[in-house]
C-alpha cells in the first residue's frame, strides 16, 4: 500500500523524541518533570457539580457549533477582556481544544492558490507544531520565520520578500509565545494587521496563554484589528480553558472571527467536526463567566516568576518571561544540556530544537532548553536550583 508523502518530512514529534533521547539513561536524582505545558494548578472545584447536574446531556448529540449558553458566555468574556462585541451565533464557534481549531481553520480558510501560485503559510520558528502540519495538509508552502532574541522572540514577517508575502494566505502568531513567553504589543499587532491588509492574508492569532502574565494583560489581535477598522475576517483568534483555567482535559476552546470565516469553519465542522459533549459545554460556560479562579492561578504564576528570577539572578538571559509559563534558557546545545541535566539531577526538560525547524542549516531553538513552570512551587524551585547548579555554575 502507498502512503501520502505530504507528511514524510515531518520530524518525530517532540515528546516521543525526548523519550528516545533520555529514557536510555537513569535519572541522577528524584525526577522533576518540567517538559510538558500541562497546568497543575487547581481548576474550579465546582465544575464537577456542574457536569453532574447536566449529566443527562451525555445521552444527546451536542450542537456542532456550541450551545447558546456557551457561545453567549464566550462573547461576554471577549467583551470584558478585549472590549469587542461579537455576535455569538455568527462570529464564534466552540472547539474541542484549540489544536483542532488551529488545524481545521487552515483546511477551511486556506485557498488552493494565491495569485496563481501555491499559497504560503507563515510560521514563527520555534513554534507550536500543529502550525506546520496544517500547512502541509492543505498543500501550502510553510515558511519558517526566525523568532530569536534579535527580533524580540517574535517573527519579523514584514522583512520577508514581497513575492513571499504576495503568496501568503495565513500567518500564525502565538502571543504570549510558546516557548519564549514574548508578548506582541499593540504596535506589533497594528503593523501585522496592516501588512495582512496590504498583502491580503489572514492572521491566525493563537492566544492560549493570554491570561498568564506578570503585570499588564496582553493586548489581543482582535481588539487591535477592531480599533483599526480592519476587515472583521482579517483576524482569527483562538482561545482555550486549558491554560486559563487549568482544564486541559476539558478540551474546551473557541475560535472567533468575522461571519464569513465562521461560516466556512462551521461548514467544515458539520462534515468533520468533533463537538464537545453537552455537560462539558455547560461546565465551560460557567468557567468562562468566572474570573476569581483565573486571578488566583495567575497569582501563583507571578510567584513562580519571582522564584525563577531569584534562582537565576545574575545569569544573563535566564530571567522569567513577561508572560506564559515557560522558561527559554540559553545553553550551548539543548540536547546535550537535557541529557546532562537528566543524568546528573533527574530534572527533565525539552531541547529547544525539538520545537523548531532547520532553515538554511540553522535551527533557532538549538541553543535553548524549554522549562515548564507548572509543578508546585517547592518542587519547581528545587528543579530550577538543580538546573542552575548543573548547567550554569
């Protein structure tokens, strides 16, 4: 039997690759897992009761696009958070986790050609790996744009050649970014929206880490586009309860944009969607309407930022980020550092190269490790101190 070639050049996914790298070695101490961005703060205690109260809904097919209650709750959150009024029925769709949306939105919205040529999908490098597989799935050319310290860890899309921009159909942008924790400010978003309007492409704004920050809430792509009077279909935003509310297992997210984009997304969903069960939609509606648990969780992350700053005080480039919950630490070689750290201390981290692609013989993640600050504070501090003593002293 033949298999498709479109995914033949994909590298092994980051976490199986990490197991291959590390599992042949015994840990040098009690393991501290700092690899996966799985929140471990408490989620709202009352959510189980909401699910139980609506358990009869497991006996029904859920609506593909989301219940009116959940769509209204999401619209209310967007209004409170970004000051943008959305039509719940026409501009929002519920997702079974944002990864589904980030992938399927490319299928629904990327044209087969752009200016009579193969379309381009722009991706920051390093990046969340679903962006690349989405580009390949639709037959687009993925263009990996370095997001390095020289560019403030955000991609310089405006610096690309005009012929690339004229073929661009979609530009992915994660803010706060994974893995570096960089935040796209209002000026960055304005410039990107203007570039998208000039070259007629869509912006896919992955904002899943938007509620984890130190000081000021990051601005959103939708609010900037709205303030500019841009085409409502120019920007597509993606949000989730996974990081905001410590509910990765609920698999509840949403996509929002203009009505034309949402019509195309809903049409694909009707044929190939995986809607969220009704009891989980009711729970998600309640969670989107509550901010107390979000504030409590954010306060815990702020303390973790402060611990990281104390642990790495005086070590250049090793401070905690502006937002998100990863440390992006510079090392000579990420793989070698990860192996040494595991063998000598039992602390487990992810080589930065596993989140990036080689372009022109260079991988912008090679000289970094990604460290997830999701463990309880004492465990996290112990892991960071062992990491510092092993790699930086």
